[in-house]
């Protein structure tokens, strides 16, 4: 498979992508087992990645690949499974499948003997290093590794993480160690990106901090995170510790430190909307979340915490008029909202007072998942510690926000595209760039100041990704009363000239293909090229694409500079980071995508916008969680479902509406190709894993 470098961009609100895979304090009993035993042996432990895998399915396999049994973890991720050691032989592979945040994950642990077998981000990396293919899932088919091999790998990771362990006073095995507060805190402060080929990258919280808050406007961050990469089949050692620094114990954040904040939110939203108070006067149970009473004010991506502006009409709703929390206070949609255990993303200073975190939420109506903050288009939040506000069990943590006026980000993703007629498949790896094109609330409700273009460039001269002049994106929308009205829904789109290009997916770094389904020349209307620039690879004679080696060289936290021009001719400059190394073409080929059913594929072959909707269905998937489905047709117009409900996710199916008969409408058959392949129609499913990494899957008529 060859790799190429290409660009085509469409800006769609997605979920920020970097989740620190961390373990919280856990306790309690395990679930029931589906196996019986003739001995008293058992396997037990805790499964967690950033939060416990509550209700996770735990399956254990022995050294021959035989299934020992299955059980369900409790609400704290704790499980127990009896093991007949006379029948089943060690080492045992423990597989945990569950939900983390809004995503799904599957992680592993290799236990040398019966006893304790914890399952977390470190044990998953240990299992990957002991798998002949680099994929820990392969261990479920059996392994020839010994208990000594497992112990050696466990010790190797302990040596690499020695700085964290020493700062917290942690000793013992990652697999069989007994959890205590210090051990939990260590796992809260380490992130491990395990690639499908077995390579891993380890980053500590201290390694993600560059000395100052890089989210503020005008920040000059030029370096990626400090991290340590381990090749497939290799083990880390003590020398890796130099790239894995640690804060002092007092300056590290533990998920348990935010429990008071989470618990207070839970108490507030246990009330009905009418009992939560008003935007101007929240109920007493719904106060004490923002920096009120200090010299600071909450601001996040241009929105306030509570915004009772007199400029809004009496009937106006939404975060633009009411602020994030003010809006949520008044909407019954959020009644009995459940706040799950938060996830730590990264620090913004070296003193332990300012952190990027994520608070997953679960809706009572259908148990669907989202993130606190998505009401204003952001999947993460920034918290700050105010010692003066601490009292009793309240440690003084408050929502502070990123202090930005415009929501913007860049994140890695992969995409699988299948031609429904030829069966050819293209695998793309790229970067999703997003800039919110709406009017800025901070510039006044009626001022209508909004982004008109943005220039995105490499903030670092090490391992550049973009052309030296960067890429320029222009606003295609038309502003009317603070809202965007256009076929592209106001999202920005790429252009090499003053004239904007169409809305076209993501910034493609490279792609591979099967069945000759790929670009054939630089005139391909779907992909816009940058020949002769950064990329060292080519395909079918088209140059300018990143090779796998160039993609592998992109470091976690690689910074990009966004210079945003507003309609009043002022500019704002932000630095946005890609938190994980993008997947190379081999990774993209072996990634686990949501796969369309044969029924959906066959239907797309003849679909011409009839029937009022298109039935999208997919095969069950445990490694990521589908969250959105869309259909697109000629001229780049599309319909996207709201976030998939839990019912739709469980059924692996959703009907995407297709109505209207106008020139650009979905139900106009002229906008679809059907069996003639004369137009461009497609269906898409988006899913995300427990880290927040996104997987797009498409079936196309072309």
C-alpha cells in the first residue's frame, strides 16, 4: 500500500480528541460469571480507562485460546471470575469491552497466573508488546508467552514510568498491584496511544505542559509534547524515563480531586428545569460552579457561563443568549442528567491549578452519551483551582473555560470509503480542522462580527505537515441575525485562491487503497493537491503526499497556528494541537471501522432520494461507538442525524431523513446517481473510541 498527501476540507463539529487514559479510585464487588470451576482459583481486578468501565464485559482466554468465562464488571469496573486452573492454563488474556466517556473501547491484560489482573492503559500496552503481531487482541487466540515474559514486560514499563512512580511513592506490578490513591493518581497522569501495529507512544501530564497556557490568544507554543515512542515488539526501559517527566505529587491532578464538582453538578440536574431556577437566579443547588466571587470570569469558545443579556428577546434561548450553564438550566432535556466520572486530558500550567478535562454526561430520556460543553460546540472544559473557595469537601475547583472567543481545533482521524459498485475501498488518514463561523458573542450580541478566513500553518519547524505558506480557508456562509445560512452550514472550506472550494471532508495526509479505488490524476475533482510541497510520496504520478515515515514523525501535541481574520478586519491567533500522532496508511488499513451492512450497501446502489429517508445500518462494533450518521448528495449538500440515541446504537441502525424536491434537495432524484453513477451520493457513519479518536466510514455511488 502506497501513501500520498492530499488536501480537501470540510468543517464539521466533532469531538475533541485527546483523552488521558487514566484510572480512578475503584472498589466494590464483581459481576456474575458464565463459567463454573472445580477449584477455588479466580481472576479479579479493575477495568478502567480514564473512568471505570462500568458494566464492561470481561472475557478471559487461556494460553491455548480457549474461553475461560465471561463476567460483567460492576459500576466501579471491578470484576471477579472463577478459574478452573486444572482445565485452563496460564497466562490468561483478560479482555474488557465497555464505554469510556462517549466512546467505546476494548483493552487487554495478560495475567501470568490466576489472581489479580487489572486492565488499564498500561496493561494494554504490556499485552501489545507481548503479542507477535503487535495487536493485543491476537492474544485471545492463544500465546506461547510465559509468566516470566509477562513479569519482564511489566517491569520494563515500571522502569519507563519511574519518575511518576517515584513522585507518588508507587511500587509494584501494573498487572497485579493493589490499587491505592497513589497508584490511581499515577494512572490519571499517563496517556498511552497504542497503535494497531503494536507501536505505542507514552506521554505524562508533565510532558504535555510547555511552561505556559497555550490555549490563550497569541500563545507562541512551537514544540510538541515530550513523549516516548516504543516500536512494535520492543519494550521500554529506564532510558525512556528521561522523556517521561513528572510533576510533584501535589501538582498532579487526580480524578478524585474533581469529585466534589461532579457531585454538585449531579445534585443540580437531579432537579427539574423549573426547580433549577432561572438564568439570572439559579437555585442554590445550581450555584458555585464558575469563578463567581473571584477576579476571573468563565469564557469558553466565545460563550459565557450564564448570560442574561438584555439584547436578547424575552423568548430567546441557546448558549448565545443564555450562556452554557444558563441554557442548560432552563431546558427540560437535561432533567436527571447523569454526570459520569471525568477524564483528565492535560495541564495548562506547571503548578497544578489549570487543567483541560472532560465531563461525560448521560441523558435520562434514552441513555445517550455526550460531553458537558457540547451545547456550545466543545467536548472539553477547562477547570481552575481556587484555594480561597475551598471549603469542607469542596477543593475549590471551578469551570474557568479556555478564555477563547472562537472555537477552533485540529484533530487526527481515519476514514474508510467503499465504492458500492466496484467494491473498491480507499483508506484515508488525515486531520479534521474546524473553525466556528458564527458571530462572536464577546463582540456584542448585535455587532455580527464573525470569522471570514483563517490561515493554518505549522507552528513548529520540526516535521512540518503543511505547505510553508500554510493553507487558507474562507467563509462560505451568509450571516443573518447571527446565524449562518448556506449549503455548507456556515462551515469554512479550503481554497488555494480567493474563490472558495466546495465542502470536501478532511485534510488528507495520505491514503492507501484496494481494488484500484483511488485518485488517478491531479485533476481529480474530489481531492485538491499540493504537489511538490511537503510530501515525499506519490501515487499514480501525483506527488505531494506524506509518506508513512513522515506521518510517523508527527509527534503527539504537534502545534499548528490558526490566524483568524474577522469581519471587522481584526485578527485572532491561536495554537491548536494534534494530541495523537495521525495513523499511517497501514494503521488506517487495519483500523476498526463501523462497517455498513450488505443491506445498506445494496440500497445505496440504486438510491435516488426516494422513500423519505435512507436506512443506514451497520455491524456491531466494540472498539468504538457510533455517534452520528449522514447522507450526502450532489453539490455537497447533506443531512446529518442528531446524535444517535442509545436505542439506535443498540439496534445498529438509523433512518436518515431525505425530503424536499428543490434543486438542491435530498428527494430530488437528479441529485443522486443510483445505478447510473451520474451523480454523487453517499452515506456516512462516524464513531469514536474511548480516547476520542474518530473513525469515519462511507459508502459511495462513485
